[in-house]
């Protein structure tokens, strides 16, 4: 056999082998194809998903088991304009497969064109299986989003108690359209949803807007303006909470001190600071405690001056420590405005005491006003106002005659009532005031009056009291705000 014949025979053999291989491959391919046609009559195609769950090659039961497990871990992240992100977990909305889910899966599998199953190798398929969830629970989970109004709401600043905060702006929204988007995403078991911006209207002013940032700066400036009031050993601070209470924010975000609110605060200060006329518990030189009010002694806040000064302090943005703006002061603290240096008048026992720095340094018998003639001396807490020497006391006596009495010392403490020497009194103390008492002044021996004039300063308290109830009348008691004046 020639070489050419051998070569041709060899080529024929290779071709025969190729044909056999092709036939075998074809038979296998046909077999696989037929097997696939049969298999996919009861199974999902390759690359088939339900929602985000892969159910490739799964039959009905396997698909239901897998999908059921998927619903237990399902959650969706919803992103709204303004970078608002809401996460809803399936378990919080009772998310589950619909009651007819198995029938739906069977239907989807049967609906597959099994003769085209090879296309699934390159072309994914997505199926939708009905799910169920609670609309009420979904509404609760997305309450902030689904409760948006149609019109947007600008950012504001709210002041509450001892703090303030910027209330974020809210978009306006077509909530029906938003709800529809979310429902569709959940039914499709989508894990992430960015809401359509066309269903929202942006607010004009947000927390980042210049109006808000400037207002916050102004508030912070006011909060630096703490005012500390020093009253003796007492101190009261207008703290940040109090500063916030007197601020107002206009519709255009202007932050100012509100005059009405500031006046209310000053009124509150006056109620706390003023001791004028209040009832006090007083420890007498006899060692007992009495209740005594009335009189004209005590702290009085000048509310107009305090209002103006406080407003100026707040506008300065500085920390200030100062005295309140008084129209009248006292010798002691707010808690004990009488202090430890005072004159005590015990009308019932007809005795006066001078207490200096807590120690009794002088005492004297007295003759006070004649209660039986309607001239009882005023009780209350007063202050020594002024004094004169070598003067005349003039007035109308009980019998209608005019009197003109020269005295060496006259120390006034209540309206026109004062201490003075009384050379016409033969003796002092006891019950003499009940039948030979004065017209209201405090009669003293000359030496006692001289001591008071020389040693007892102006402006200290005079604490005057009766130990039994009395009914004081007359102009002097009325004008001096006597405690027992009726």
C-alpha cells in the first residue's frame, strides 16, 4: 500500500472518531435537555429568585421552606429625601408568606416553559409570591414618615424648661404615593428602597440654614449672661434655665429678651427678695419666739431699675455679679433681715433693749402710747429714720388743748412716732402707759434718750410688739403700717 493510501486511511479513521464523539455528545446533550425538561416541571429554573431569595433548582416544598425562613429575617431600608433612613424589620410588621403561597409557588413552577430551560443559564428569572403584613404595624413603624403633611414645615427652635433645641424641618409629602411605593417594595420583598423625590416638597429653612444658625448663636450669647445676686451671705443666680425663660423667638427667627417675660421674672425676684412688712419669727430678749409683721422695715426691690439693669446685663453677654437694684435695704440677710443689731420694744412689759452684734448692751423702762385713749404705739418692724435735738413736740392733747413740749432728743422710727426724753413723766415702766401714756411716742428717761442719741445709729431695725392682742387705730398707725392696725 502506498504512503498516500495509508495517509487517506488514517484521515478517514480520525473523521470517524470525530463523528462518533459528536454523536455521543449530542446524545448526552439531548439526554440532559430531556432530563431538564422533566426536572424543571417540578423545580424552579436556575437563577430564579423570589424577592432577594434564590430558589434555583428548588421544588415546591423546598421553596416554601426557604421563603418562610427568608420572611423571618426580612427587613427593608427606606431612604427618604433629606437623608432620612428608616428600617423596618419583617417581624415588627408580622411579615409572612400569604396563606396561598404554596399554590402560588406551584403555579409559578408550572408556568415555566420547560423547553426553554437552557436559557436560564444565561438569563435570570424573577418571580413574585404573595406576602402578608400588618398595615397598622407598618404605619406605626413609619409614623414619622407617613404622618408628614402635604406642605413642608420649616425648622424651628423650641425652648423647654432648662434647655432649647432645634426642631428639624420636615418635608412635605404625598403620603398616599409614598405608602404605595413602600407597599410595592415590601410585596416584592425588596431590601432597599429610595423613595421618589417627586413625591416630596423640600422645606425652605432647615437646621443648617443661616436663620437657624444665627438664632442659635444669639441664644448662646444670652446664655453667657448669667447674673449672680449677692445679698449679704445669700446668693441667687439667674441661671441658664431662667435666662431661657425670658427669651422669645419671632417668626423670622429673631431672638430677643421678651419684656413681658422679663417683667414676670423681676416680679418673681421681688416676691423672693422683698422682706418689707412680712411676718417674721423673732426671738425676744425674754427668750421666747413671737410672730411680728407690719412696719416699713425690710428689703424692697426697685422693679423698674432692676428690669432695666437686668435687660442690659443680658444684652451684654457677660457674667455679672452684683447687688439687686434696691429701693430700700435692710441690715441683715434675706433670711434674717433684722440682723444682729437692733432696738427691741416690748410694749406689754414697757421695756426697750438695744442689742449690738447679738449682745444686749442697754435697756430702759419706757412709757408708750395710751391704748385706752386710742393712742397705742405702732407695732411692727421699723427702722430708725432720723433724729433731731433740742426741738419742740407740738399737737392736740386729749382734752382738746394744744401742747408744745420741748425735748432734748427726738429719734423717729415710725411715721412721726419716735423715742424722746419726757421730763413730765415722774416714772417709767409698769402700767403707767395705760392711764398716763403718750400720744404714741416712746417716752424715755433723759439719760436713756441721751444714750440712744449718742449710740444707736440710723437705719437699724426697731422691733416693736405687744404680747397680747390689741386693736390699734389712728393716723400714725395707719401710715406706719402697724401690725395690729385694723
